[in-house]
């Protein structure tokens, strides 16, 4: 390795001083320092992506840089938090400067879009493993938890589901005319930060759809100790996903495939007119426990679950 760890950090990651006032000290000392305004809480999340587990070997480094930050920002969106900082830990098999340049392009363009400062991290040598920790700020008591859904609340999602799942099928050999846009949904998900912020004091519960709608909605149901009825016909599906279902009969795919990173949330019916534009009602919360799916007016069995890491 011609580049030392310190050279690498200086060249690729210590690019700009922090922009956000809350980040008093960024990269360059033993720790970063945050000055949290009074009455606010810090929301903190961490996600790791491992080669051959979360992405294929040889995956586009620019997309990896984008997605690694996006999945973390998506968790902040699901809490209604406003992102301000991130740390990055990279384990690299070797120093490949063209890989690092492209990775940083993906990472920093999304960071800039959402005003996120990179305030620290670590680099080590080993099997390709990418970790981000993201920090958001929120007024005390305003965080969108999973545990406050109430019977009678509507269940909403912020946009189409199944596109990323179809993208994964395309990577595995399925062919369709809209392949580029479906692959883009898989590789470059957009964290729904604005929607999350707009849901504060309106949604009763919220989660981001990372592991599939049914798996993630179930987390809300368990945390809130309620059940739900959802209606297949109400799911927002893109034309390529509808065409895929028509061809394959695999109508469970958009419910069980992960990686869409839309928000799934619940809200009292009195709030419907105040929800962010584009929110789609797909069902309602019930006192009776369990998740029931109706298609063509018939109750369906939901045997296939979302992605589970240790399954
Ligand atoms: Mg999440």
C-alpha cells in the first residue's frame, strides 16, 4: 500500500470542515464533538454492508457509497429526525484509488444533498465491509416511534414498493424494458427525509421499508400490540412490477421484497388531509392482532416473510 491510512483519510475523507453548527469538531482529533441544542434529542443509527452478503462482488462503488449512507438516512427519516452528521468505517482488502474516488462521489453527493457532515470514522484492511453511523436531531418527544399505532388508524406508505425487488430479479437474469429504472431503485434508494419530517406530530407510528412491507409493518404491529388489515389492490405498483406479476403470478413479491426504503406509517383518520403529498392508504390498524391481507376481497395467507439475516 503506497498510501498510508492518514494520507487516505486526508485525501478522501477530510475534505471539508463541518457545515452544521451542531458539529463543533469533525475529523482530525480523537473524537468529534457535538453541541446539541437544548430541548433536542440525537437520533443515532448504524448499518453495515458486507461484500457477498449485502452486495455482489464487483458492485459499482459509486452506488455503494450512495446506498450505504442512504440506508442509514432512511432510518433517521423513519424517526422524523433531521440528519446532520455521519461516521464511516471502511474495511478494504486493498487501497484501490479509483474505487475510493467513485465510492466517495456516491457518498458525498448524497451527504451534501441532505447537509450531512462526515465527522469521523476508521479505515482497516480486511474483507470489504462498509459501515456508516448516522446522526439526526429532533425536538424532544417528537420522534416517530413504532409503538404508538392505535386501532382505527390508517396504514400508509410513501411510494411504490417492489421496484428494488424487481431490480434484484433483473440482476439475477429477469429481463424487462424498464430495467435501468428498476436497477436504479435498488442501487440508489432515496431516503424519505422530507416526508419523515412532515410526519412529526401527525403519524402515530413509522418505520422504513428495508426488509419488505409485511416484515416491517409487523414490527409496528408487535411494538404497538395491535393488528392490521391491508388490501393488495391499494398497493402502489409501478408498470414494470405489475407486468412482472402478470407474467409470473408472483403477487407476493412487492410485499416481501426489501430495499425499497419507502416509509410505512400509521395515522389517525383525522390527520389524512395533513399527510405529505403522495401518501397512499393501504389498510387500517385493528384491535385484533395479526396481519391480514385481502386480495380480490379474499383473505390471503402470508407465508413468505421478508428478508431475515440469520434465516
Ligand atoms: Mg429501519
